[in-house]
C-alpha cells in the first residue's frame, strides 16, 4: 500500500485545511469527552511548528443541512485552548465565503481557525463538488486527520481532494499503520461486534469471512433472535436487519457466530428501570434487552481466552447508564489480563473504555468505528 507522509511533505508557511473528527459528546453546551480533540494534537503541533495557518473543519452531530444552535462548534474552542494556550484560536461563523477567506488571508501565520459545523450545509454529506471547491479555496493544502469518518464520501473528505493536494495527518497514519499490522497477522482472531447501529449487521457478514469467531452484543443481537423466531419485546430491531441476519444465519455455523445466552432486561428505557436477568428465549413482550447477562459474559470470556488477536467494535449493552454497562466493563477488564493484540474501535466503545479507565488494557484504541470495520 502506497502511503504519503505529512512529515515528508513541504508544508512550511502554508495555509492548511485540516479535516478533523471533533464529533464529541456535549452536555449542557460543554464537551463531555475530549479524546477525539486530543487525538489531533500531534498533527496540529507539527503544523504550528512549520508556521502554518490551520483551518480546522469538522462536523458535530446530525443537523441534516440546517443550522442547529446546540450543534455549533463554539464549545470546541475551549478544548483547543486547553491544548494550545499560547496560540491564537479564532472561531469563524461560517465554513465558506468571501468574508471567511479574507479573515484567513489577513491573519498572521501560526494560528488556528475553527470553521462552523460543516454539516450545517446539506452539500457536505452530498459530497457536492461546488461546496468542496469553496472549502478548498481557503487553503493551499489538505490534511485529513479524521480517520473515523473517512469511509464516507462527503465533500470535506472526498470531493475536496480533487481541488487540493491531500495527505493524511499523524493520527490518521497511526491508525493505518496499526490496522495494517492487524490485517497481516495470521493468528487466531476473535471479533466482538456490538453497539446500537443496526446497519452493522452487514459488517458482521464481512467479519465472519475474516475472523475465526464473531461474538455479538448490543442492539444488533435482537435482529438475530428475531430472525430465529424468538420474541424480543420492545428491544431495538428493524425489518432490514432481521432479513440480513437470516441470510447470515443460513450462511455461517453456530460455531463461528457466538450469540448471547441471557440478557439484563428492563421494564422501560430508563436508568431507574426495574431489571431482571432472563434467558435469550424468555424476553417478555413488555421488556427491553439492555445488557448481556452473566452467563453470556462467561461464554464470551471463554471464547476470547483462545484468541491471539481481538477486535472490538461497539458496547455490549446500553453503556451510557451504569446499570447496563456491566458486560462492557467486565469484558474490558478481562481483556486487560490477556497478553495478545487487542484493538478497540468506535466512538461509543472508546468512550466507555475511557470512562472505565480501561484504555491501558488495549494495544490500540482506534478513533474509528465504521471506518475501522470498513478498512479491515
């Protein structure tokens, strides 16, 4: 694979459009978890040392082409100032336009500009060439440090590269180097796939072709239970995922695809809900499955103990609430005892890992979820 290196590219005194993934969780208008912002700091430091003007472009949430006050990028400035207290950081009120360009042109070198949320423009997710050209018009060179969203064809990720010379940032390159290492190993691999995104069912199909075992958790599992004819109560599921799950079950054996034995179920979606542990085939119609049960955790540990490479994408339960994060926490702690190659990826998974202070238990905590799966 041919790679292009930031450290070997002449960037001195350039105006750099730096695409980052600062799609971080916010609470009461403040950044709750800044790890994604911190991940880009090596790239920013290098560009500042080279006397660059840095234009940071990112998305935040899903505004769907509308201006949403709660999704403005203003809270990100405070986090950037913590990382670069001696650098002038200017928040701009738009992404494109004559005024924006003139402000950047008039500015001195070695400073940072943060654009407004790229997704306030519907053209961003439409990969619109004209919008990409307007972004490119602000800079001399394009640096992509947004590995986590680089599997998407969006204007600031794909179309912009037709108008500017582009190279990966330092964090992006670290991701590629490590994931290539994972790909090259021929040792026994076990994948854990969880989370709430039901479209991951298609990724499971691909994972089963590469992994020796795939363990399923999160909301994904209910598509498989439904596909096997079991009741799932009010647990999250959709028709497309069920159909895809049926195809996977027909194609792969139970030895390769490991499904849960029991669940922690609740009477409602609430951190104060009444809970109980039930077998996979005894979820009542008023119940919601929100975490894996203790028998499943032990089953997963047994499967993981045989692995030499472990790839984990997606929490095993509704990990935002402590009551439903026990399986994620327990499996994470168990992996800490294993001296094997361990990669965890995905925003929610990484967030849970950092919250439980388990990051040292892993060889690599990837900033990417879908991007990691797509790359592998």
